[in-house]
C-alpha cells in the first residue's frame, strides 16, 4: 500500500507537506500541490478510509433506500438511470454508496437504525412506499437526505417536470386532431400522479377539451396487467377515446395484448401515449410517443445536493429542484383528418 512517506520521497518533500497538499491547506503553493497530487496519482495512492473518517468525522458513505412496489427493481430503465447517475457523481468526489434494508444481522431493524449503524453521512430515497411508518421515520430523522419525486419538509427533493411533461404530451395530441382523450394514471396518492392529473385537467381546460369521467382511470405504475384491464374497459365504451395516455411506457407495453384482442390497430384505430422514454418504447413499431425523463441528470443532481447538505450544512437550503424532460413524438399518435 502506498503511503504518504512514499509520495514525500518521490517529491523530495516532507510527509507533513504531502499531508497538507492532499488536504488542500492554504500554506502550500499551487505548484507544489499539483506536483504532489500528480505523484500520488502515479503511485496509486488511496487515503485510508478509517483514518479519513477519524479525521473528518465523516464515513464518506451514502445510504440508498430504494423500494419498488412493482418489483421491477434495477431492471427498470428510469430507476437504474437515476441510481447510476447518483452513484457516478458520488464516487467522483470520494463517496461510496450502500443500499439500506430493514435487516440488521439476523433481526429486523428500522431504516433509521440501519443508517445509524452504518454511520451514513446522508441518504437518498427513491421510489419508496412513502406512507410506510419506517419510511416516514427516516424522512423525519435529522440525517441529511434527498428524495426523488417526493416533497418532504426535511428533505431536498429532485423532481422531473411532470406538469410540463403532461402539458407537452396533451398539446401534441391536441395538435394531431384528438379531442376524445383518456388518461390511465398511476396511484392517486403519489405526488407524481397528483402533479400529472392537475396538469392534464388544467391543460385540457385551456384547450377546451371535454374530459369524460369514464375516460379517467387508475392503474399502478409499471403494472401492465392493471393497465390492460383499464384499456379493455376504455375500448369497450360506446364512444371509446381516440387516444389513451398511460402512466408509463411499461404499462403501455403491457397493455398491447388488449388492443390485439379487440382487433384494434395502433395508431390507425386508437393512438397511445406513454411516459419515461424507455429504450424499448423507441424500438417498438410503432415507436411510442412519450416523455423522456432525464434520469441521469436527476441522479447526479441528487448526489450533488446531498453532498452539499453534508459538507455545508449551515449554508445549504432544503429546496425543490426540477429537471426538465423531452418529448419524443414517436409514431403512436395518428393525425386525424377531422375531429372524432
């Protein structure tokens, strides 16, 4: 293992000078710091984690609470993109990440207890069951934390611009001539769902699109079977919609058998719109019209804000940060020659 002494000998300086240079102390000149850091990189020097923690009072370890009710876990593009962006940004500045669970050895433990036992400097919470008691306890704890797509008074929140995403989708569909538009949305207790429904209804009102009560349906996010059930109901109406919005691309793709069963062709007979911008949605034929969420930017911003809360607690604010997405028009929305 490379030591400070090895770097000192290579640079012909004292061990104290090496230590000060690597810790960016002001009494060491910029050229000397640069020379010492270059030598440290060439020799493959890595500071001892235990010594660094003892000196700084930090573990340089961030906890990740990730609970996916749909069971897709890290196979889902959006969440894997968020967590990968978070991981890369955190590791780039010397932090490790560890997933939080509710086990401690052979016994059950709360998420908060797990965080304390691991001495995490901070926590990011992604796709949790937000009303679960153990999750609420962690959110109420004083540990620095960032949430993804959820607002909590003790946490900085990183959110995709769901309101703008739905507005852009609805205006695109409207411009293609659609007026009979249905929306299968996610769980109505979700902040994401609430923002999207409000945006959908507000934009429809602005465009003077009448939204029938039977056109608004609910299905869990990422649950293709539930979305397919609601799709069958919509297609079975006396006056079915010309376009159906889905809570996410996965739910839309899971609903495709419902169209085939009815002999309904997309987009010739009914148009469809998804959300998330998954790679698969753009490889299908027809390509899905959807909103591509910038999952990498969301993850990276979450890491930056969390580390700022940890390293600068006196000057960092609890805030809501909105990350923009982008409309992918695809080919799943037909252009109507006349209003249906």
